[in-house]
């Protein structure tokens, strides 16, 4: 379902993932193409969240509304000078915006919570 590259795994560890914490990945409405991935490291797993991936000591959690959008997701890390940071890509994307911050998947319902634009 979710792939974490070696580079992303190392950087997540440096950011505190895996040390009695979770990597939460949610999908929210917003952006130029309709949906965005939102990720955070947290020590609390909410009742409405499930474990979707265990990669060594990193545990990825998500809510049920986001689960179907995570299939095919790859988390990578880039240390490019201009576009460094975590990169979320999904082989099931129908399209994405020019800045790469949002995406659209064919055949999925719209998400009604939250909003993020490419300018943020």
C-alpha cells in the first residue's frame, strides 16, 4: 500500500518518527488539483485511526476517510537545493498541479474536510 524510500526513512527517523511516535498521513481537500497529503509526527493515535504500515520502527497511521487514497503512495525525501523536503507521489494519480502539492485520483469521491492551497 505505502512505500517509504530509504532516504525518507532515514530523514523521518531524524525528525523523531519511530521513537514512541506515529507518522500520521491524511488526505485533505484543497490545492490546485483537489486533494493534498498532510503528514505529521505525533505521539497519540486517535480512536478513528488505523495502522496502515509498519516500516522497521516507523508506524504509519491514518483515518478511514484517507485510507483509499493511500494505496500506491510513495514517500521519498529530496535534498535538492530548490525543492528539498518530503515528496509524496502516488502511481494512481490521475493528475497533479504544477507545483506538485496536490493531486487528483480517478474514480474517488471528493473529501469535504480541510483545505490547503499550493501557495502555502
